[in-house]
């Protein structure tokens, strides 16, 4: 595997994970609610609108996938910008 691609993959996973964990922590302190998966449903609502909040685990997974797509897109953008 190409070293450049491997570095992008590692950075994307790290950035996506740290960003969503920080969103969970912020949500908990701001609302006091322990259901951090509402954050992922909110992310999924960018595509699925109101259905995201009434959906179950599928919307949580969709929110996580969408969040990671955005994190990887920005990771690739910044890697290419500073290459």
C-alpha cells in the first residue's frame, strides 16, 4: 500500500474518531443527556431530514458513516493542500 495513502487513512480514522468523541462530550455537558447517539442522528438528518430522528440503529450508523466521509474528505483536502 502506498505510504501517502496509508497516512491519509490513519489520519482520517484518528480525526473522525476524535471529532465524534468530542461532539459526544460536548453534547453531554451541554444537555446533560446520556444518549449521545442523538448526535449521530442529527448528522444523519443532513440527508434523511426528519426521518433520521424517528429512525433506529440504521440512522445512527448512517450518521457515523456520513461523519466519517466528511472527516476523510477534509483529511484528503488538507493532505493534498500541504503536499
